[in-house]
């Protein structure tokens, strides 16, 4: 069972006001709660708390042509639509056709084939019709890692600032009462909603077409932004493309797969759409509780420096950041950096 935290009362007002500021009309859904298992172990290391989430990967499906067709379909109480299974009454979420749904390796462009091989790690329900665009293929969070992060972020209202094709958003919908999911791409937002419908959680998520920095500034400009507060912000921004491990590699001449070759330390300056330290500073005006999903070759000193070590509370406690390594089997995939009340042992930072 997950831990209980104080959380805000979800309500429509907050995003409604922001949509007005952003000049948007449409909103889509609301919320729920559920439980998953806590997987992390942690150790105290030199002022920061480091932890590891060891997650067994689902089998990799790499070369077997037509494997999906050979697998028995799960029995789901869902309406069958062309190319997928969506919940009853959710046919209008069907984004089939916006991007291809690959079922065989031979259909996939060569540069995406290594991601296609991991499709069931990204979405265990991939065969039910999950859809990813190119950016989605190389940046979606594998489902088990997304579940782990969602458990850590359990709260009332969470903002997924860069929702992409919905990997994290779907996981948050299972642990948080309300999910606000933003993306600047209408296609990706439609794919995220389609995928959430396949998982049966689309009605718990409010999808908003918006640039996060504009959204954040609009939110902060509301007369009383914290009246309907956002408990947690999840930041999983673009890292600058699939060559983030090897910045000198180009799309035409990519670095070899498998994390080999000369890896350079990743710096926050490479984060998009604004430098990662500015993105963090803006976010902390919304909430102290931030989960920041960053590359495995991240310069850790830069992450530590995001927290102002000179600041302490009335009881002399200084903030620490917890950096969780996300392992799948023997492979380190990424880091999740937990700030504020999300860090283990730092529950005192969670608002009472
Ligand atoms: P990867 O290293 O590109 O993939 O990304 P993989 O399959 O581990 O590659 P290999 O070459 O090492 O075998 C690892 C994970 O990082 C992905 O599964 C995504 O969850 C995440 N990720 C990758 N990119 C390029 C981004 C990005 O731009 N933004 C975010 N938020 N996550 C990313």
C-alpha cells in the first residue's frame, strides 16, 4: 500500500482559469486513486540520498516477426475499434491512423527498430493498439519505471509537464487523484489520450495543449494560485534527442547502441525548452515537490546545486535531493531526482 499524504482538493477551477489565460477552451477529464508496490531501497551518501529502483524488465521482443499476432489477446471488457481497444464510450479518443501502429519489425524505420524491440516494456498493452510518434518511441518512460515513479509521487494533484505519449501520465492516473497532462504537440496529446483510454484511465486525466513554461507563468499569475494547488510537478523534458549520451553524434552518424562509445556528462544546459536549472526554478515556485527525470549520464553535482544548501528551516534542517537510479534488469535507464517532500526522510517538507 502507498503512503498517505495530505493533498489538495482537486477541482476544475485551477486549469479552467489557466486555459482562459492561455486562450484555450477544451478540457477533458478528472481523477482516481489506486495502489502499486514500493520498490526502492535507499542509502545515505555524502549529503545526498541515493536510491536504486531495481525493476525486472519484461522480456524483450526484438526480432520475431509477427509475434504480436501469435500472442493471445487479453480478455478485456472494451469496445473493439479499428486498431485497438478503447473503453466504452471512448471511441472518440481513438487516434488510430495518426501514426502507424507497427506490428512487425519490417514495418519500422531502421532508426526506430531498437525502440520497437522494447515496445512491451514501454506499454505492456502495446498489442492492444498503443500509439507512439517518433519522439514518443525514443523518450517514453518504460512502464515499470513509470509505475515506480508514480508510487513515489502519490498525491492529490500532479502535473505532468511534458506528457508525451502518456507513459508517465497513465501511471500517475493510478496513484494520484488528479492528473493534469501538458504537451505542445496536438498529435502527441491525442496519442496520450488514446493510450490512456486503452489502459482505462483516460477519464482521470485532464489533457491540455500547452507549453509548460507558459502554463507555469500563467498559473503563477493567477490571483491566488495556491488556493487550488498542484501537489507535485513531474518534469520529464526533452533531453535534446536520442544522442543525449553522445552530444557530438549526429542523426546521420549516431553513436553505437548499448551505452558504449565516449559518453559525455549531460548538463542541465542541454534541457529543452529552457535550461534545466531555469526549468527547475520556475517549477519550485509552484511546489517544493518536484520529480525530475534526467539522463543516466547526468552531472550529479548540478542536480545537487539545484537545492540551496544554505537554506535551513527553523529546526536547522537542510533540504536534500534524492536521486533514484532506474534500473531495468542490469541496465541503468535514467535517474529520477526527488525534491521537497518526495525525498525519503524529508516528509517534513510536505505541506500539512
Ligand atoms: P535511451 O538510452 O535512448 O534508450 O533512453 P535505451 O533503449 O536505453 O538505449 P541504449 O542505446 O542504451 O540501449 C533510455 C531511457 O531514457 C528511455 O527509455 C526514456 O525513458 C528516456 N529518454 C530518452 N530520451 C532521449 C529522453 C528524452 O529526450 N526525454 C526524456 N524525458 N526521457 C528520455
